[in-house]
C-alpha cells in the first residue's frame, strides 16, 4: 500500500470511528429525549386531570356555599320583609274584623277585652318593629352600606 493511501485510510478510519461514537451518543440522547417526552406527557395528563378535579371541587363548593352568598342573603331578606309586611296586614285585618274577640255588648257586637287589646297591641308592635328592622336592613343594603358583601 502506498504511504499516502495509508495516511488517507487512517484519517478515514478515525473519522468513521468518530461518526460511530457520535451516532451512539445521538442514540443515547434520543432515548433520553423519548423518555423525557413520555414523562412530560404523563405529567401534562396528570395536570389536566387535577385541573378537572379542581374545577369539579370548586363547582361543588360554589353550589354548597350558594345559600350563604350575598345574593341569597339579599333574596332571603327581601322575602322576610314581604312576609313580615303580609303578617302585619293580616293582624290588622283580623283585629279590625273582630275575629273572635271578647263578649257581647248591648248592641250584640263582639268587643275585645282590654287585656286582649293590650295583648294584640304588644304582638302588633313587635311584628311592626321586626318589619321596620328588616326594611332598614334592606335599605342599607340597597344603599351599599352593608360591609363586606359587595
């Protein structure tokens, strides 16, 4: 073999050995990259599952806390105010109609005793007091004077 050919062949063999080493290193990197991709994909799927679970838990929590939300409190306050107003009106109407009160006088009309009247006045004043209290609370809410709710 000619000496120049030997030199070229040695350089070629060295380059081929280097290419083989680089190929093996690339195969190792490709294997690690595939493993990292699989691991990342699994973590991403796990993160999506956790996100769905969190959204479900948050939805359940929102539904459980809905009765205590400001809107629900306001609706209950409005309903209680209306019910108290109807109760007061019914008390007034029943008293004015003389619904089952006291004994007869000379004209045959049912008259309430003083004790019944005082009892009715006490109950009526208590009912009206509660009505005005609820009305004031609703007005404060409407004026945005209720702290921490809006």
